[in-house]
C-alpha cells in the first residue's frame, strides 16, 4: 500500500471563530491531512470551537496561554510545535495564518498536485497575493474568498512586503525549527541536497535556503501556486484587528500605514473559486454540526457586539472614519519602485559598513 502523504498546516489564532470553519474547509479540500492550531486569549469561543473540532478528529488544538518567550506569542507556539508528534510525523509542513488561503493552479488544485508538478522540490515558496478591502464597510458572515476578489496586480514592484512568502517544506530533517515565513535552524550537512522552487516553478538560489523572506518583486510569481492573503477584510473587521493586534507583533498598533501597504484593488482574481465545489460541502457539514454551528453563530454575534463597543471609544472611531475616507492603494510604477529600491540598497550598504566598523 502506498504511503499516505501527511500534509500539515500550522495555525495560530485569537478570536477567529467566525472565520475558522471556512479556512478549515478550504484547506481540507486542498489536500491538507491535518491541522495543528494554537489559540490564545480568546473571548469569542475560538478555543471552545477548536476543542470541539479536536474531539471530532479534525485537528490538534493547543492552548498557548503563556508565558511567552521574547519572540512573542506566535514564535512561542512554533517553538512548542516542533516537539509534538503531529509535527514529527508530518511529511510536509506549512505554517499559515487564518487570513491566508492556499490557491493552487495546477492539476486538481490540491497540494499533492503541486508536489507532482515540482517533484524535485524540498521547499516551495507561496508568495502572497494581496487582496484589498474592495470597499466593504460592514462585516458579513459570508466566505472571505467569495467576498474579496479585488487584489494587487500579478506583477507588483513595491512594497517588498507585498512579495513575502510562506514556505511549504519537506520535513526531512534539513530544518529543525518551524518559522513564520520559512523553516529555521538548518542542518548544514543537508543544505546541499535542499532544492527550493518558487510559485512559478523556478528553482531558487542558495540564499533562499537560509535567509530570504520575500520573493523577487517586479516579476510573475503565481503560475503554479499563490497564497491569497486577505489582511484587511471589511473596514469593521479591520477595527477589530487593530483591537487584537498583529499576529507576530501583538503590541504593534495597526493604523493607516498597514492599511495603505495592503489595500490593493486594481485587479480582480476569482481563481480560488475553483475549489468551491470541493470546499462548500465540507463547510456546510461543519456549520450543520449541532455543536460547531451554534459556536459559529455565537462568534458572529460576538464580532458585532465587540465592534459596537469599540466604536464608542475615540481611537477606534477615528480609525474607522479614516478608513471611510481613504482610497484604494495605487500600485507603484516600475520607475518609482527603482527610485525606492535605490535608497533601500544605499541604506543597507551603509548599515553593513557601520556594522563592520563596529566589529573592528
């Protein structure tokens, strides 16, 4: 009997129960065989929902209640994950966030089809495609992947953060620690055998094996696979996100800077809809569950109540007003991007020289 490929997604969540069932249904349809989910400080029943899903065998749930090391909540979770049997037994691993949806363009749209398309790969970079707000003001209980279809151009020249990736990698011992964007702590004796490919099917150079966090921008990156990233949602949801804090840097306040760097709406992309025939029945089954269905509805009600409470506070009311006034993000021209890159490179060289001088 052929070995079943164990494909593990690792997720960290806080107050995301209203979005969790869609995310799980989509990624099960994409071929992920198991999910390791960490929760922390949940007020909307996310942790209770995850306990129920774990009891049904859907996933492994770990309460990440602290204390946290200096890397923060998400790094603490990933550090703990490495010790778990579910990670040790996985053939392939992909750490994700709940606002990221894998979108595979080859074969039947599943991870096994992607692996078949890149048989020599031991790591595949899934580059973000940013999906903007699309003028959605109020939060709606509807699939994120159906509501938000306005996005960045396929070729984006700036900012570099828009070309960040997550890494699907073979769990063969080359990397001994999970990372948010890429696996960490490589075994140098194995690195020569590692082969990294990008979402276009191009083999990547050695710097990607150890340090790169973003794909080369100003070029296509999505022919085989992309990572649909929905970092903003409706304006109402963004206010909620500002209240929660960022996933990696939970103490960082979200404002218009984060919004402007991600609110791309110049293009449309509905390619992820090809997975709906497979994912919709799964989602409907989850929502029909006598435990999960009510928990989902309770989470939706919690979001409405929490937004109402936040809007009675001036900082959040002011943020919502600014979102109403802000327009879509304008893609930067190649010429303007070269101007920015020129200064970024100068700053990097200056910093490197200063560091070298300090060591002398």
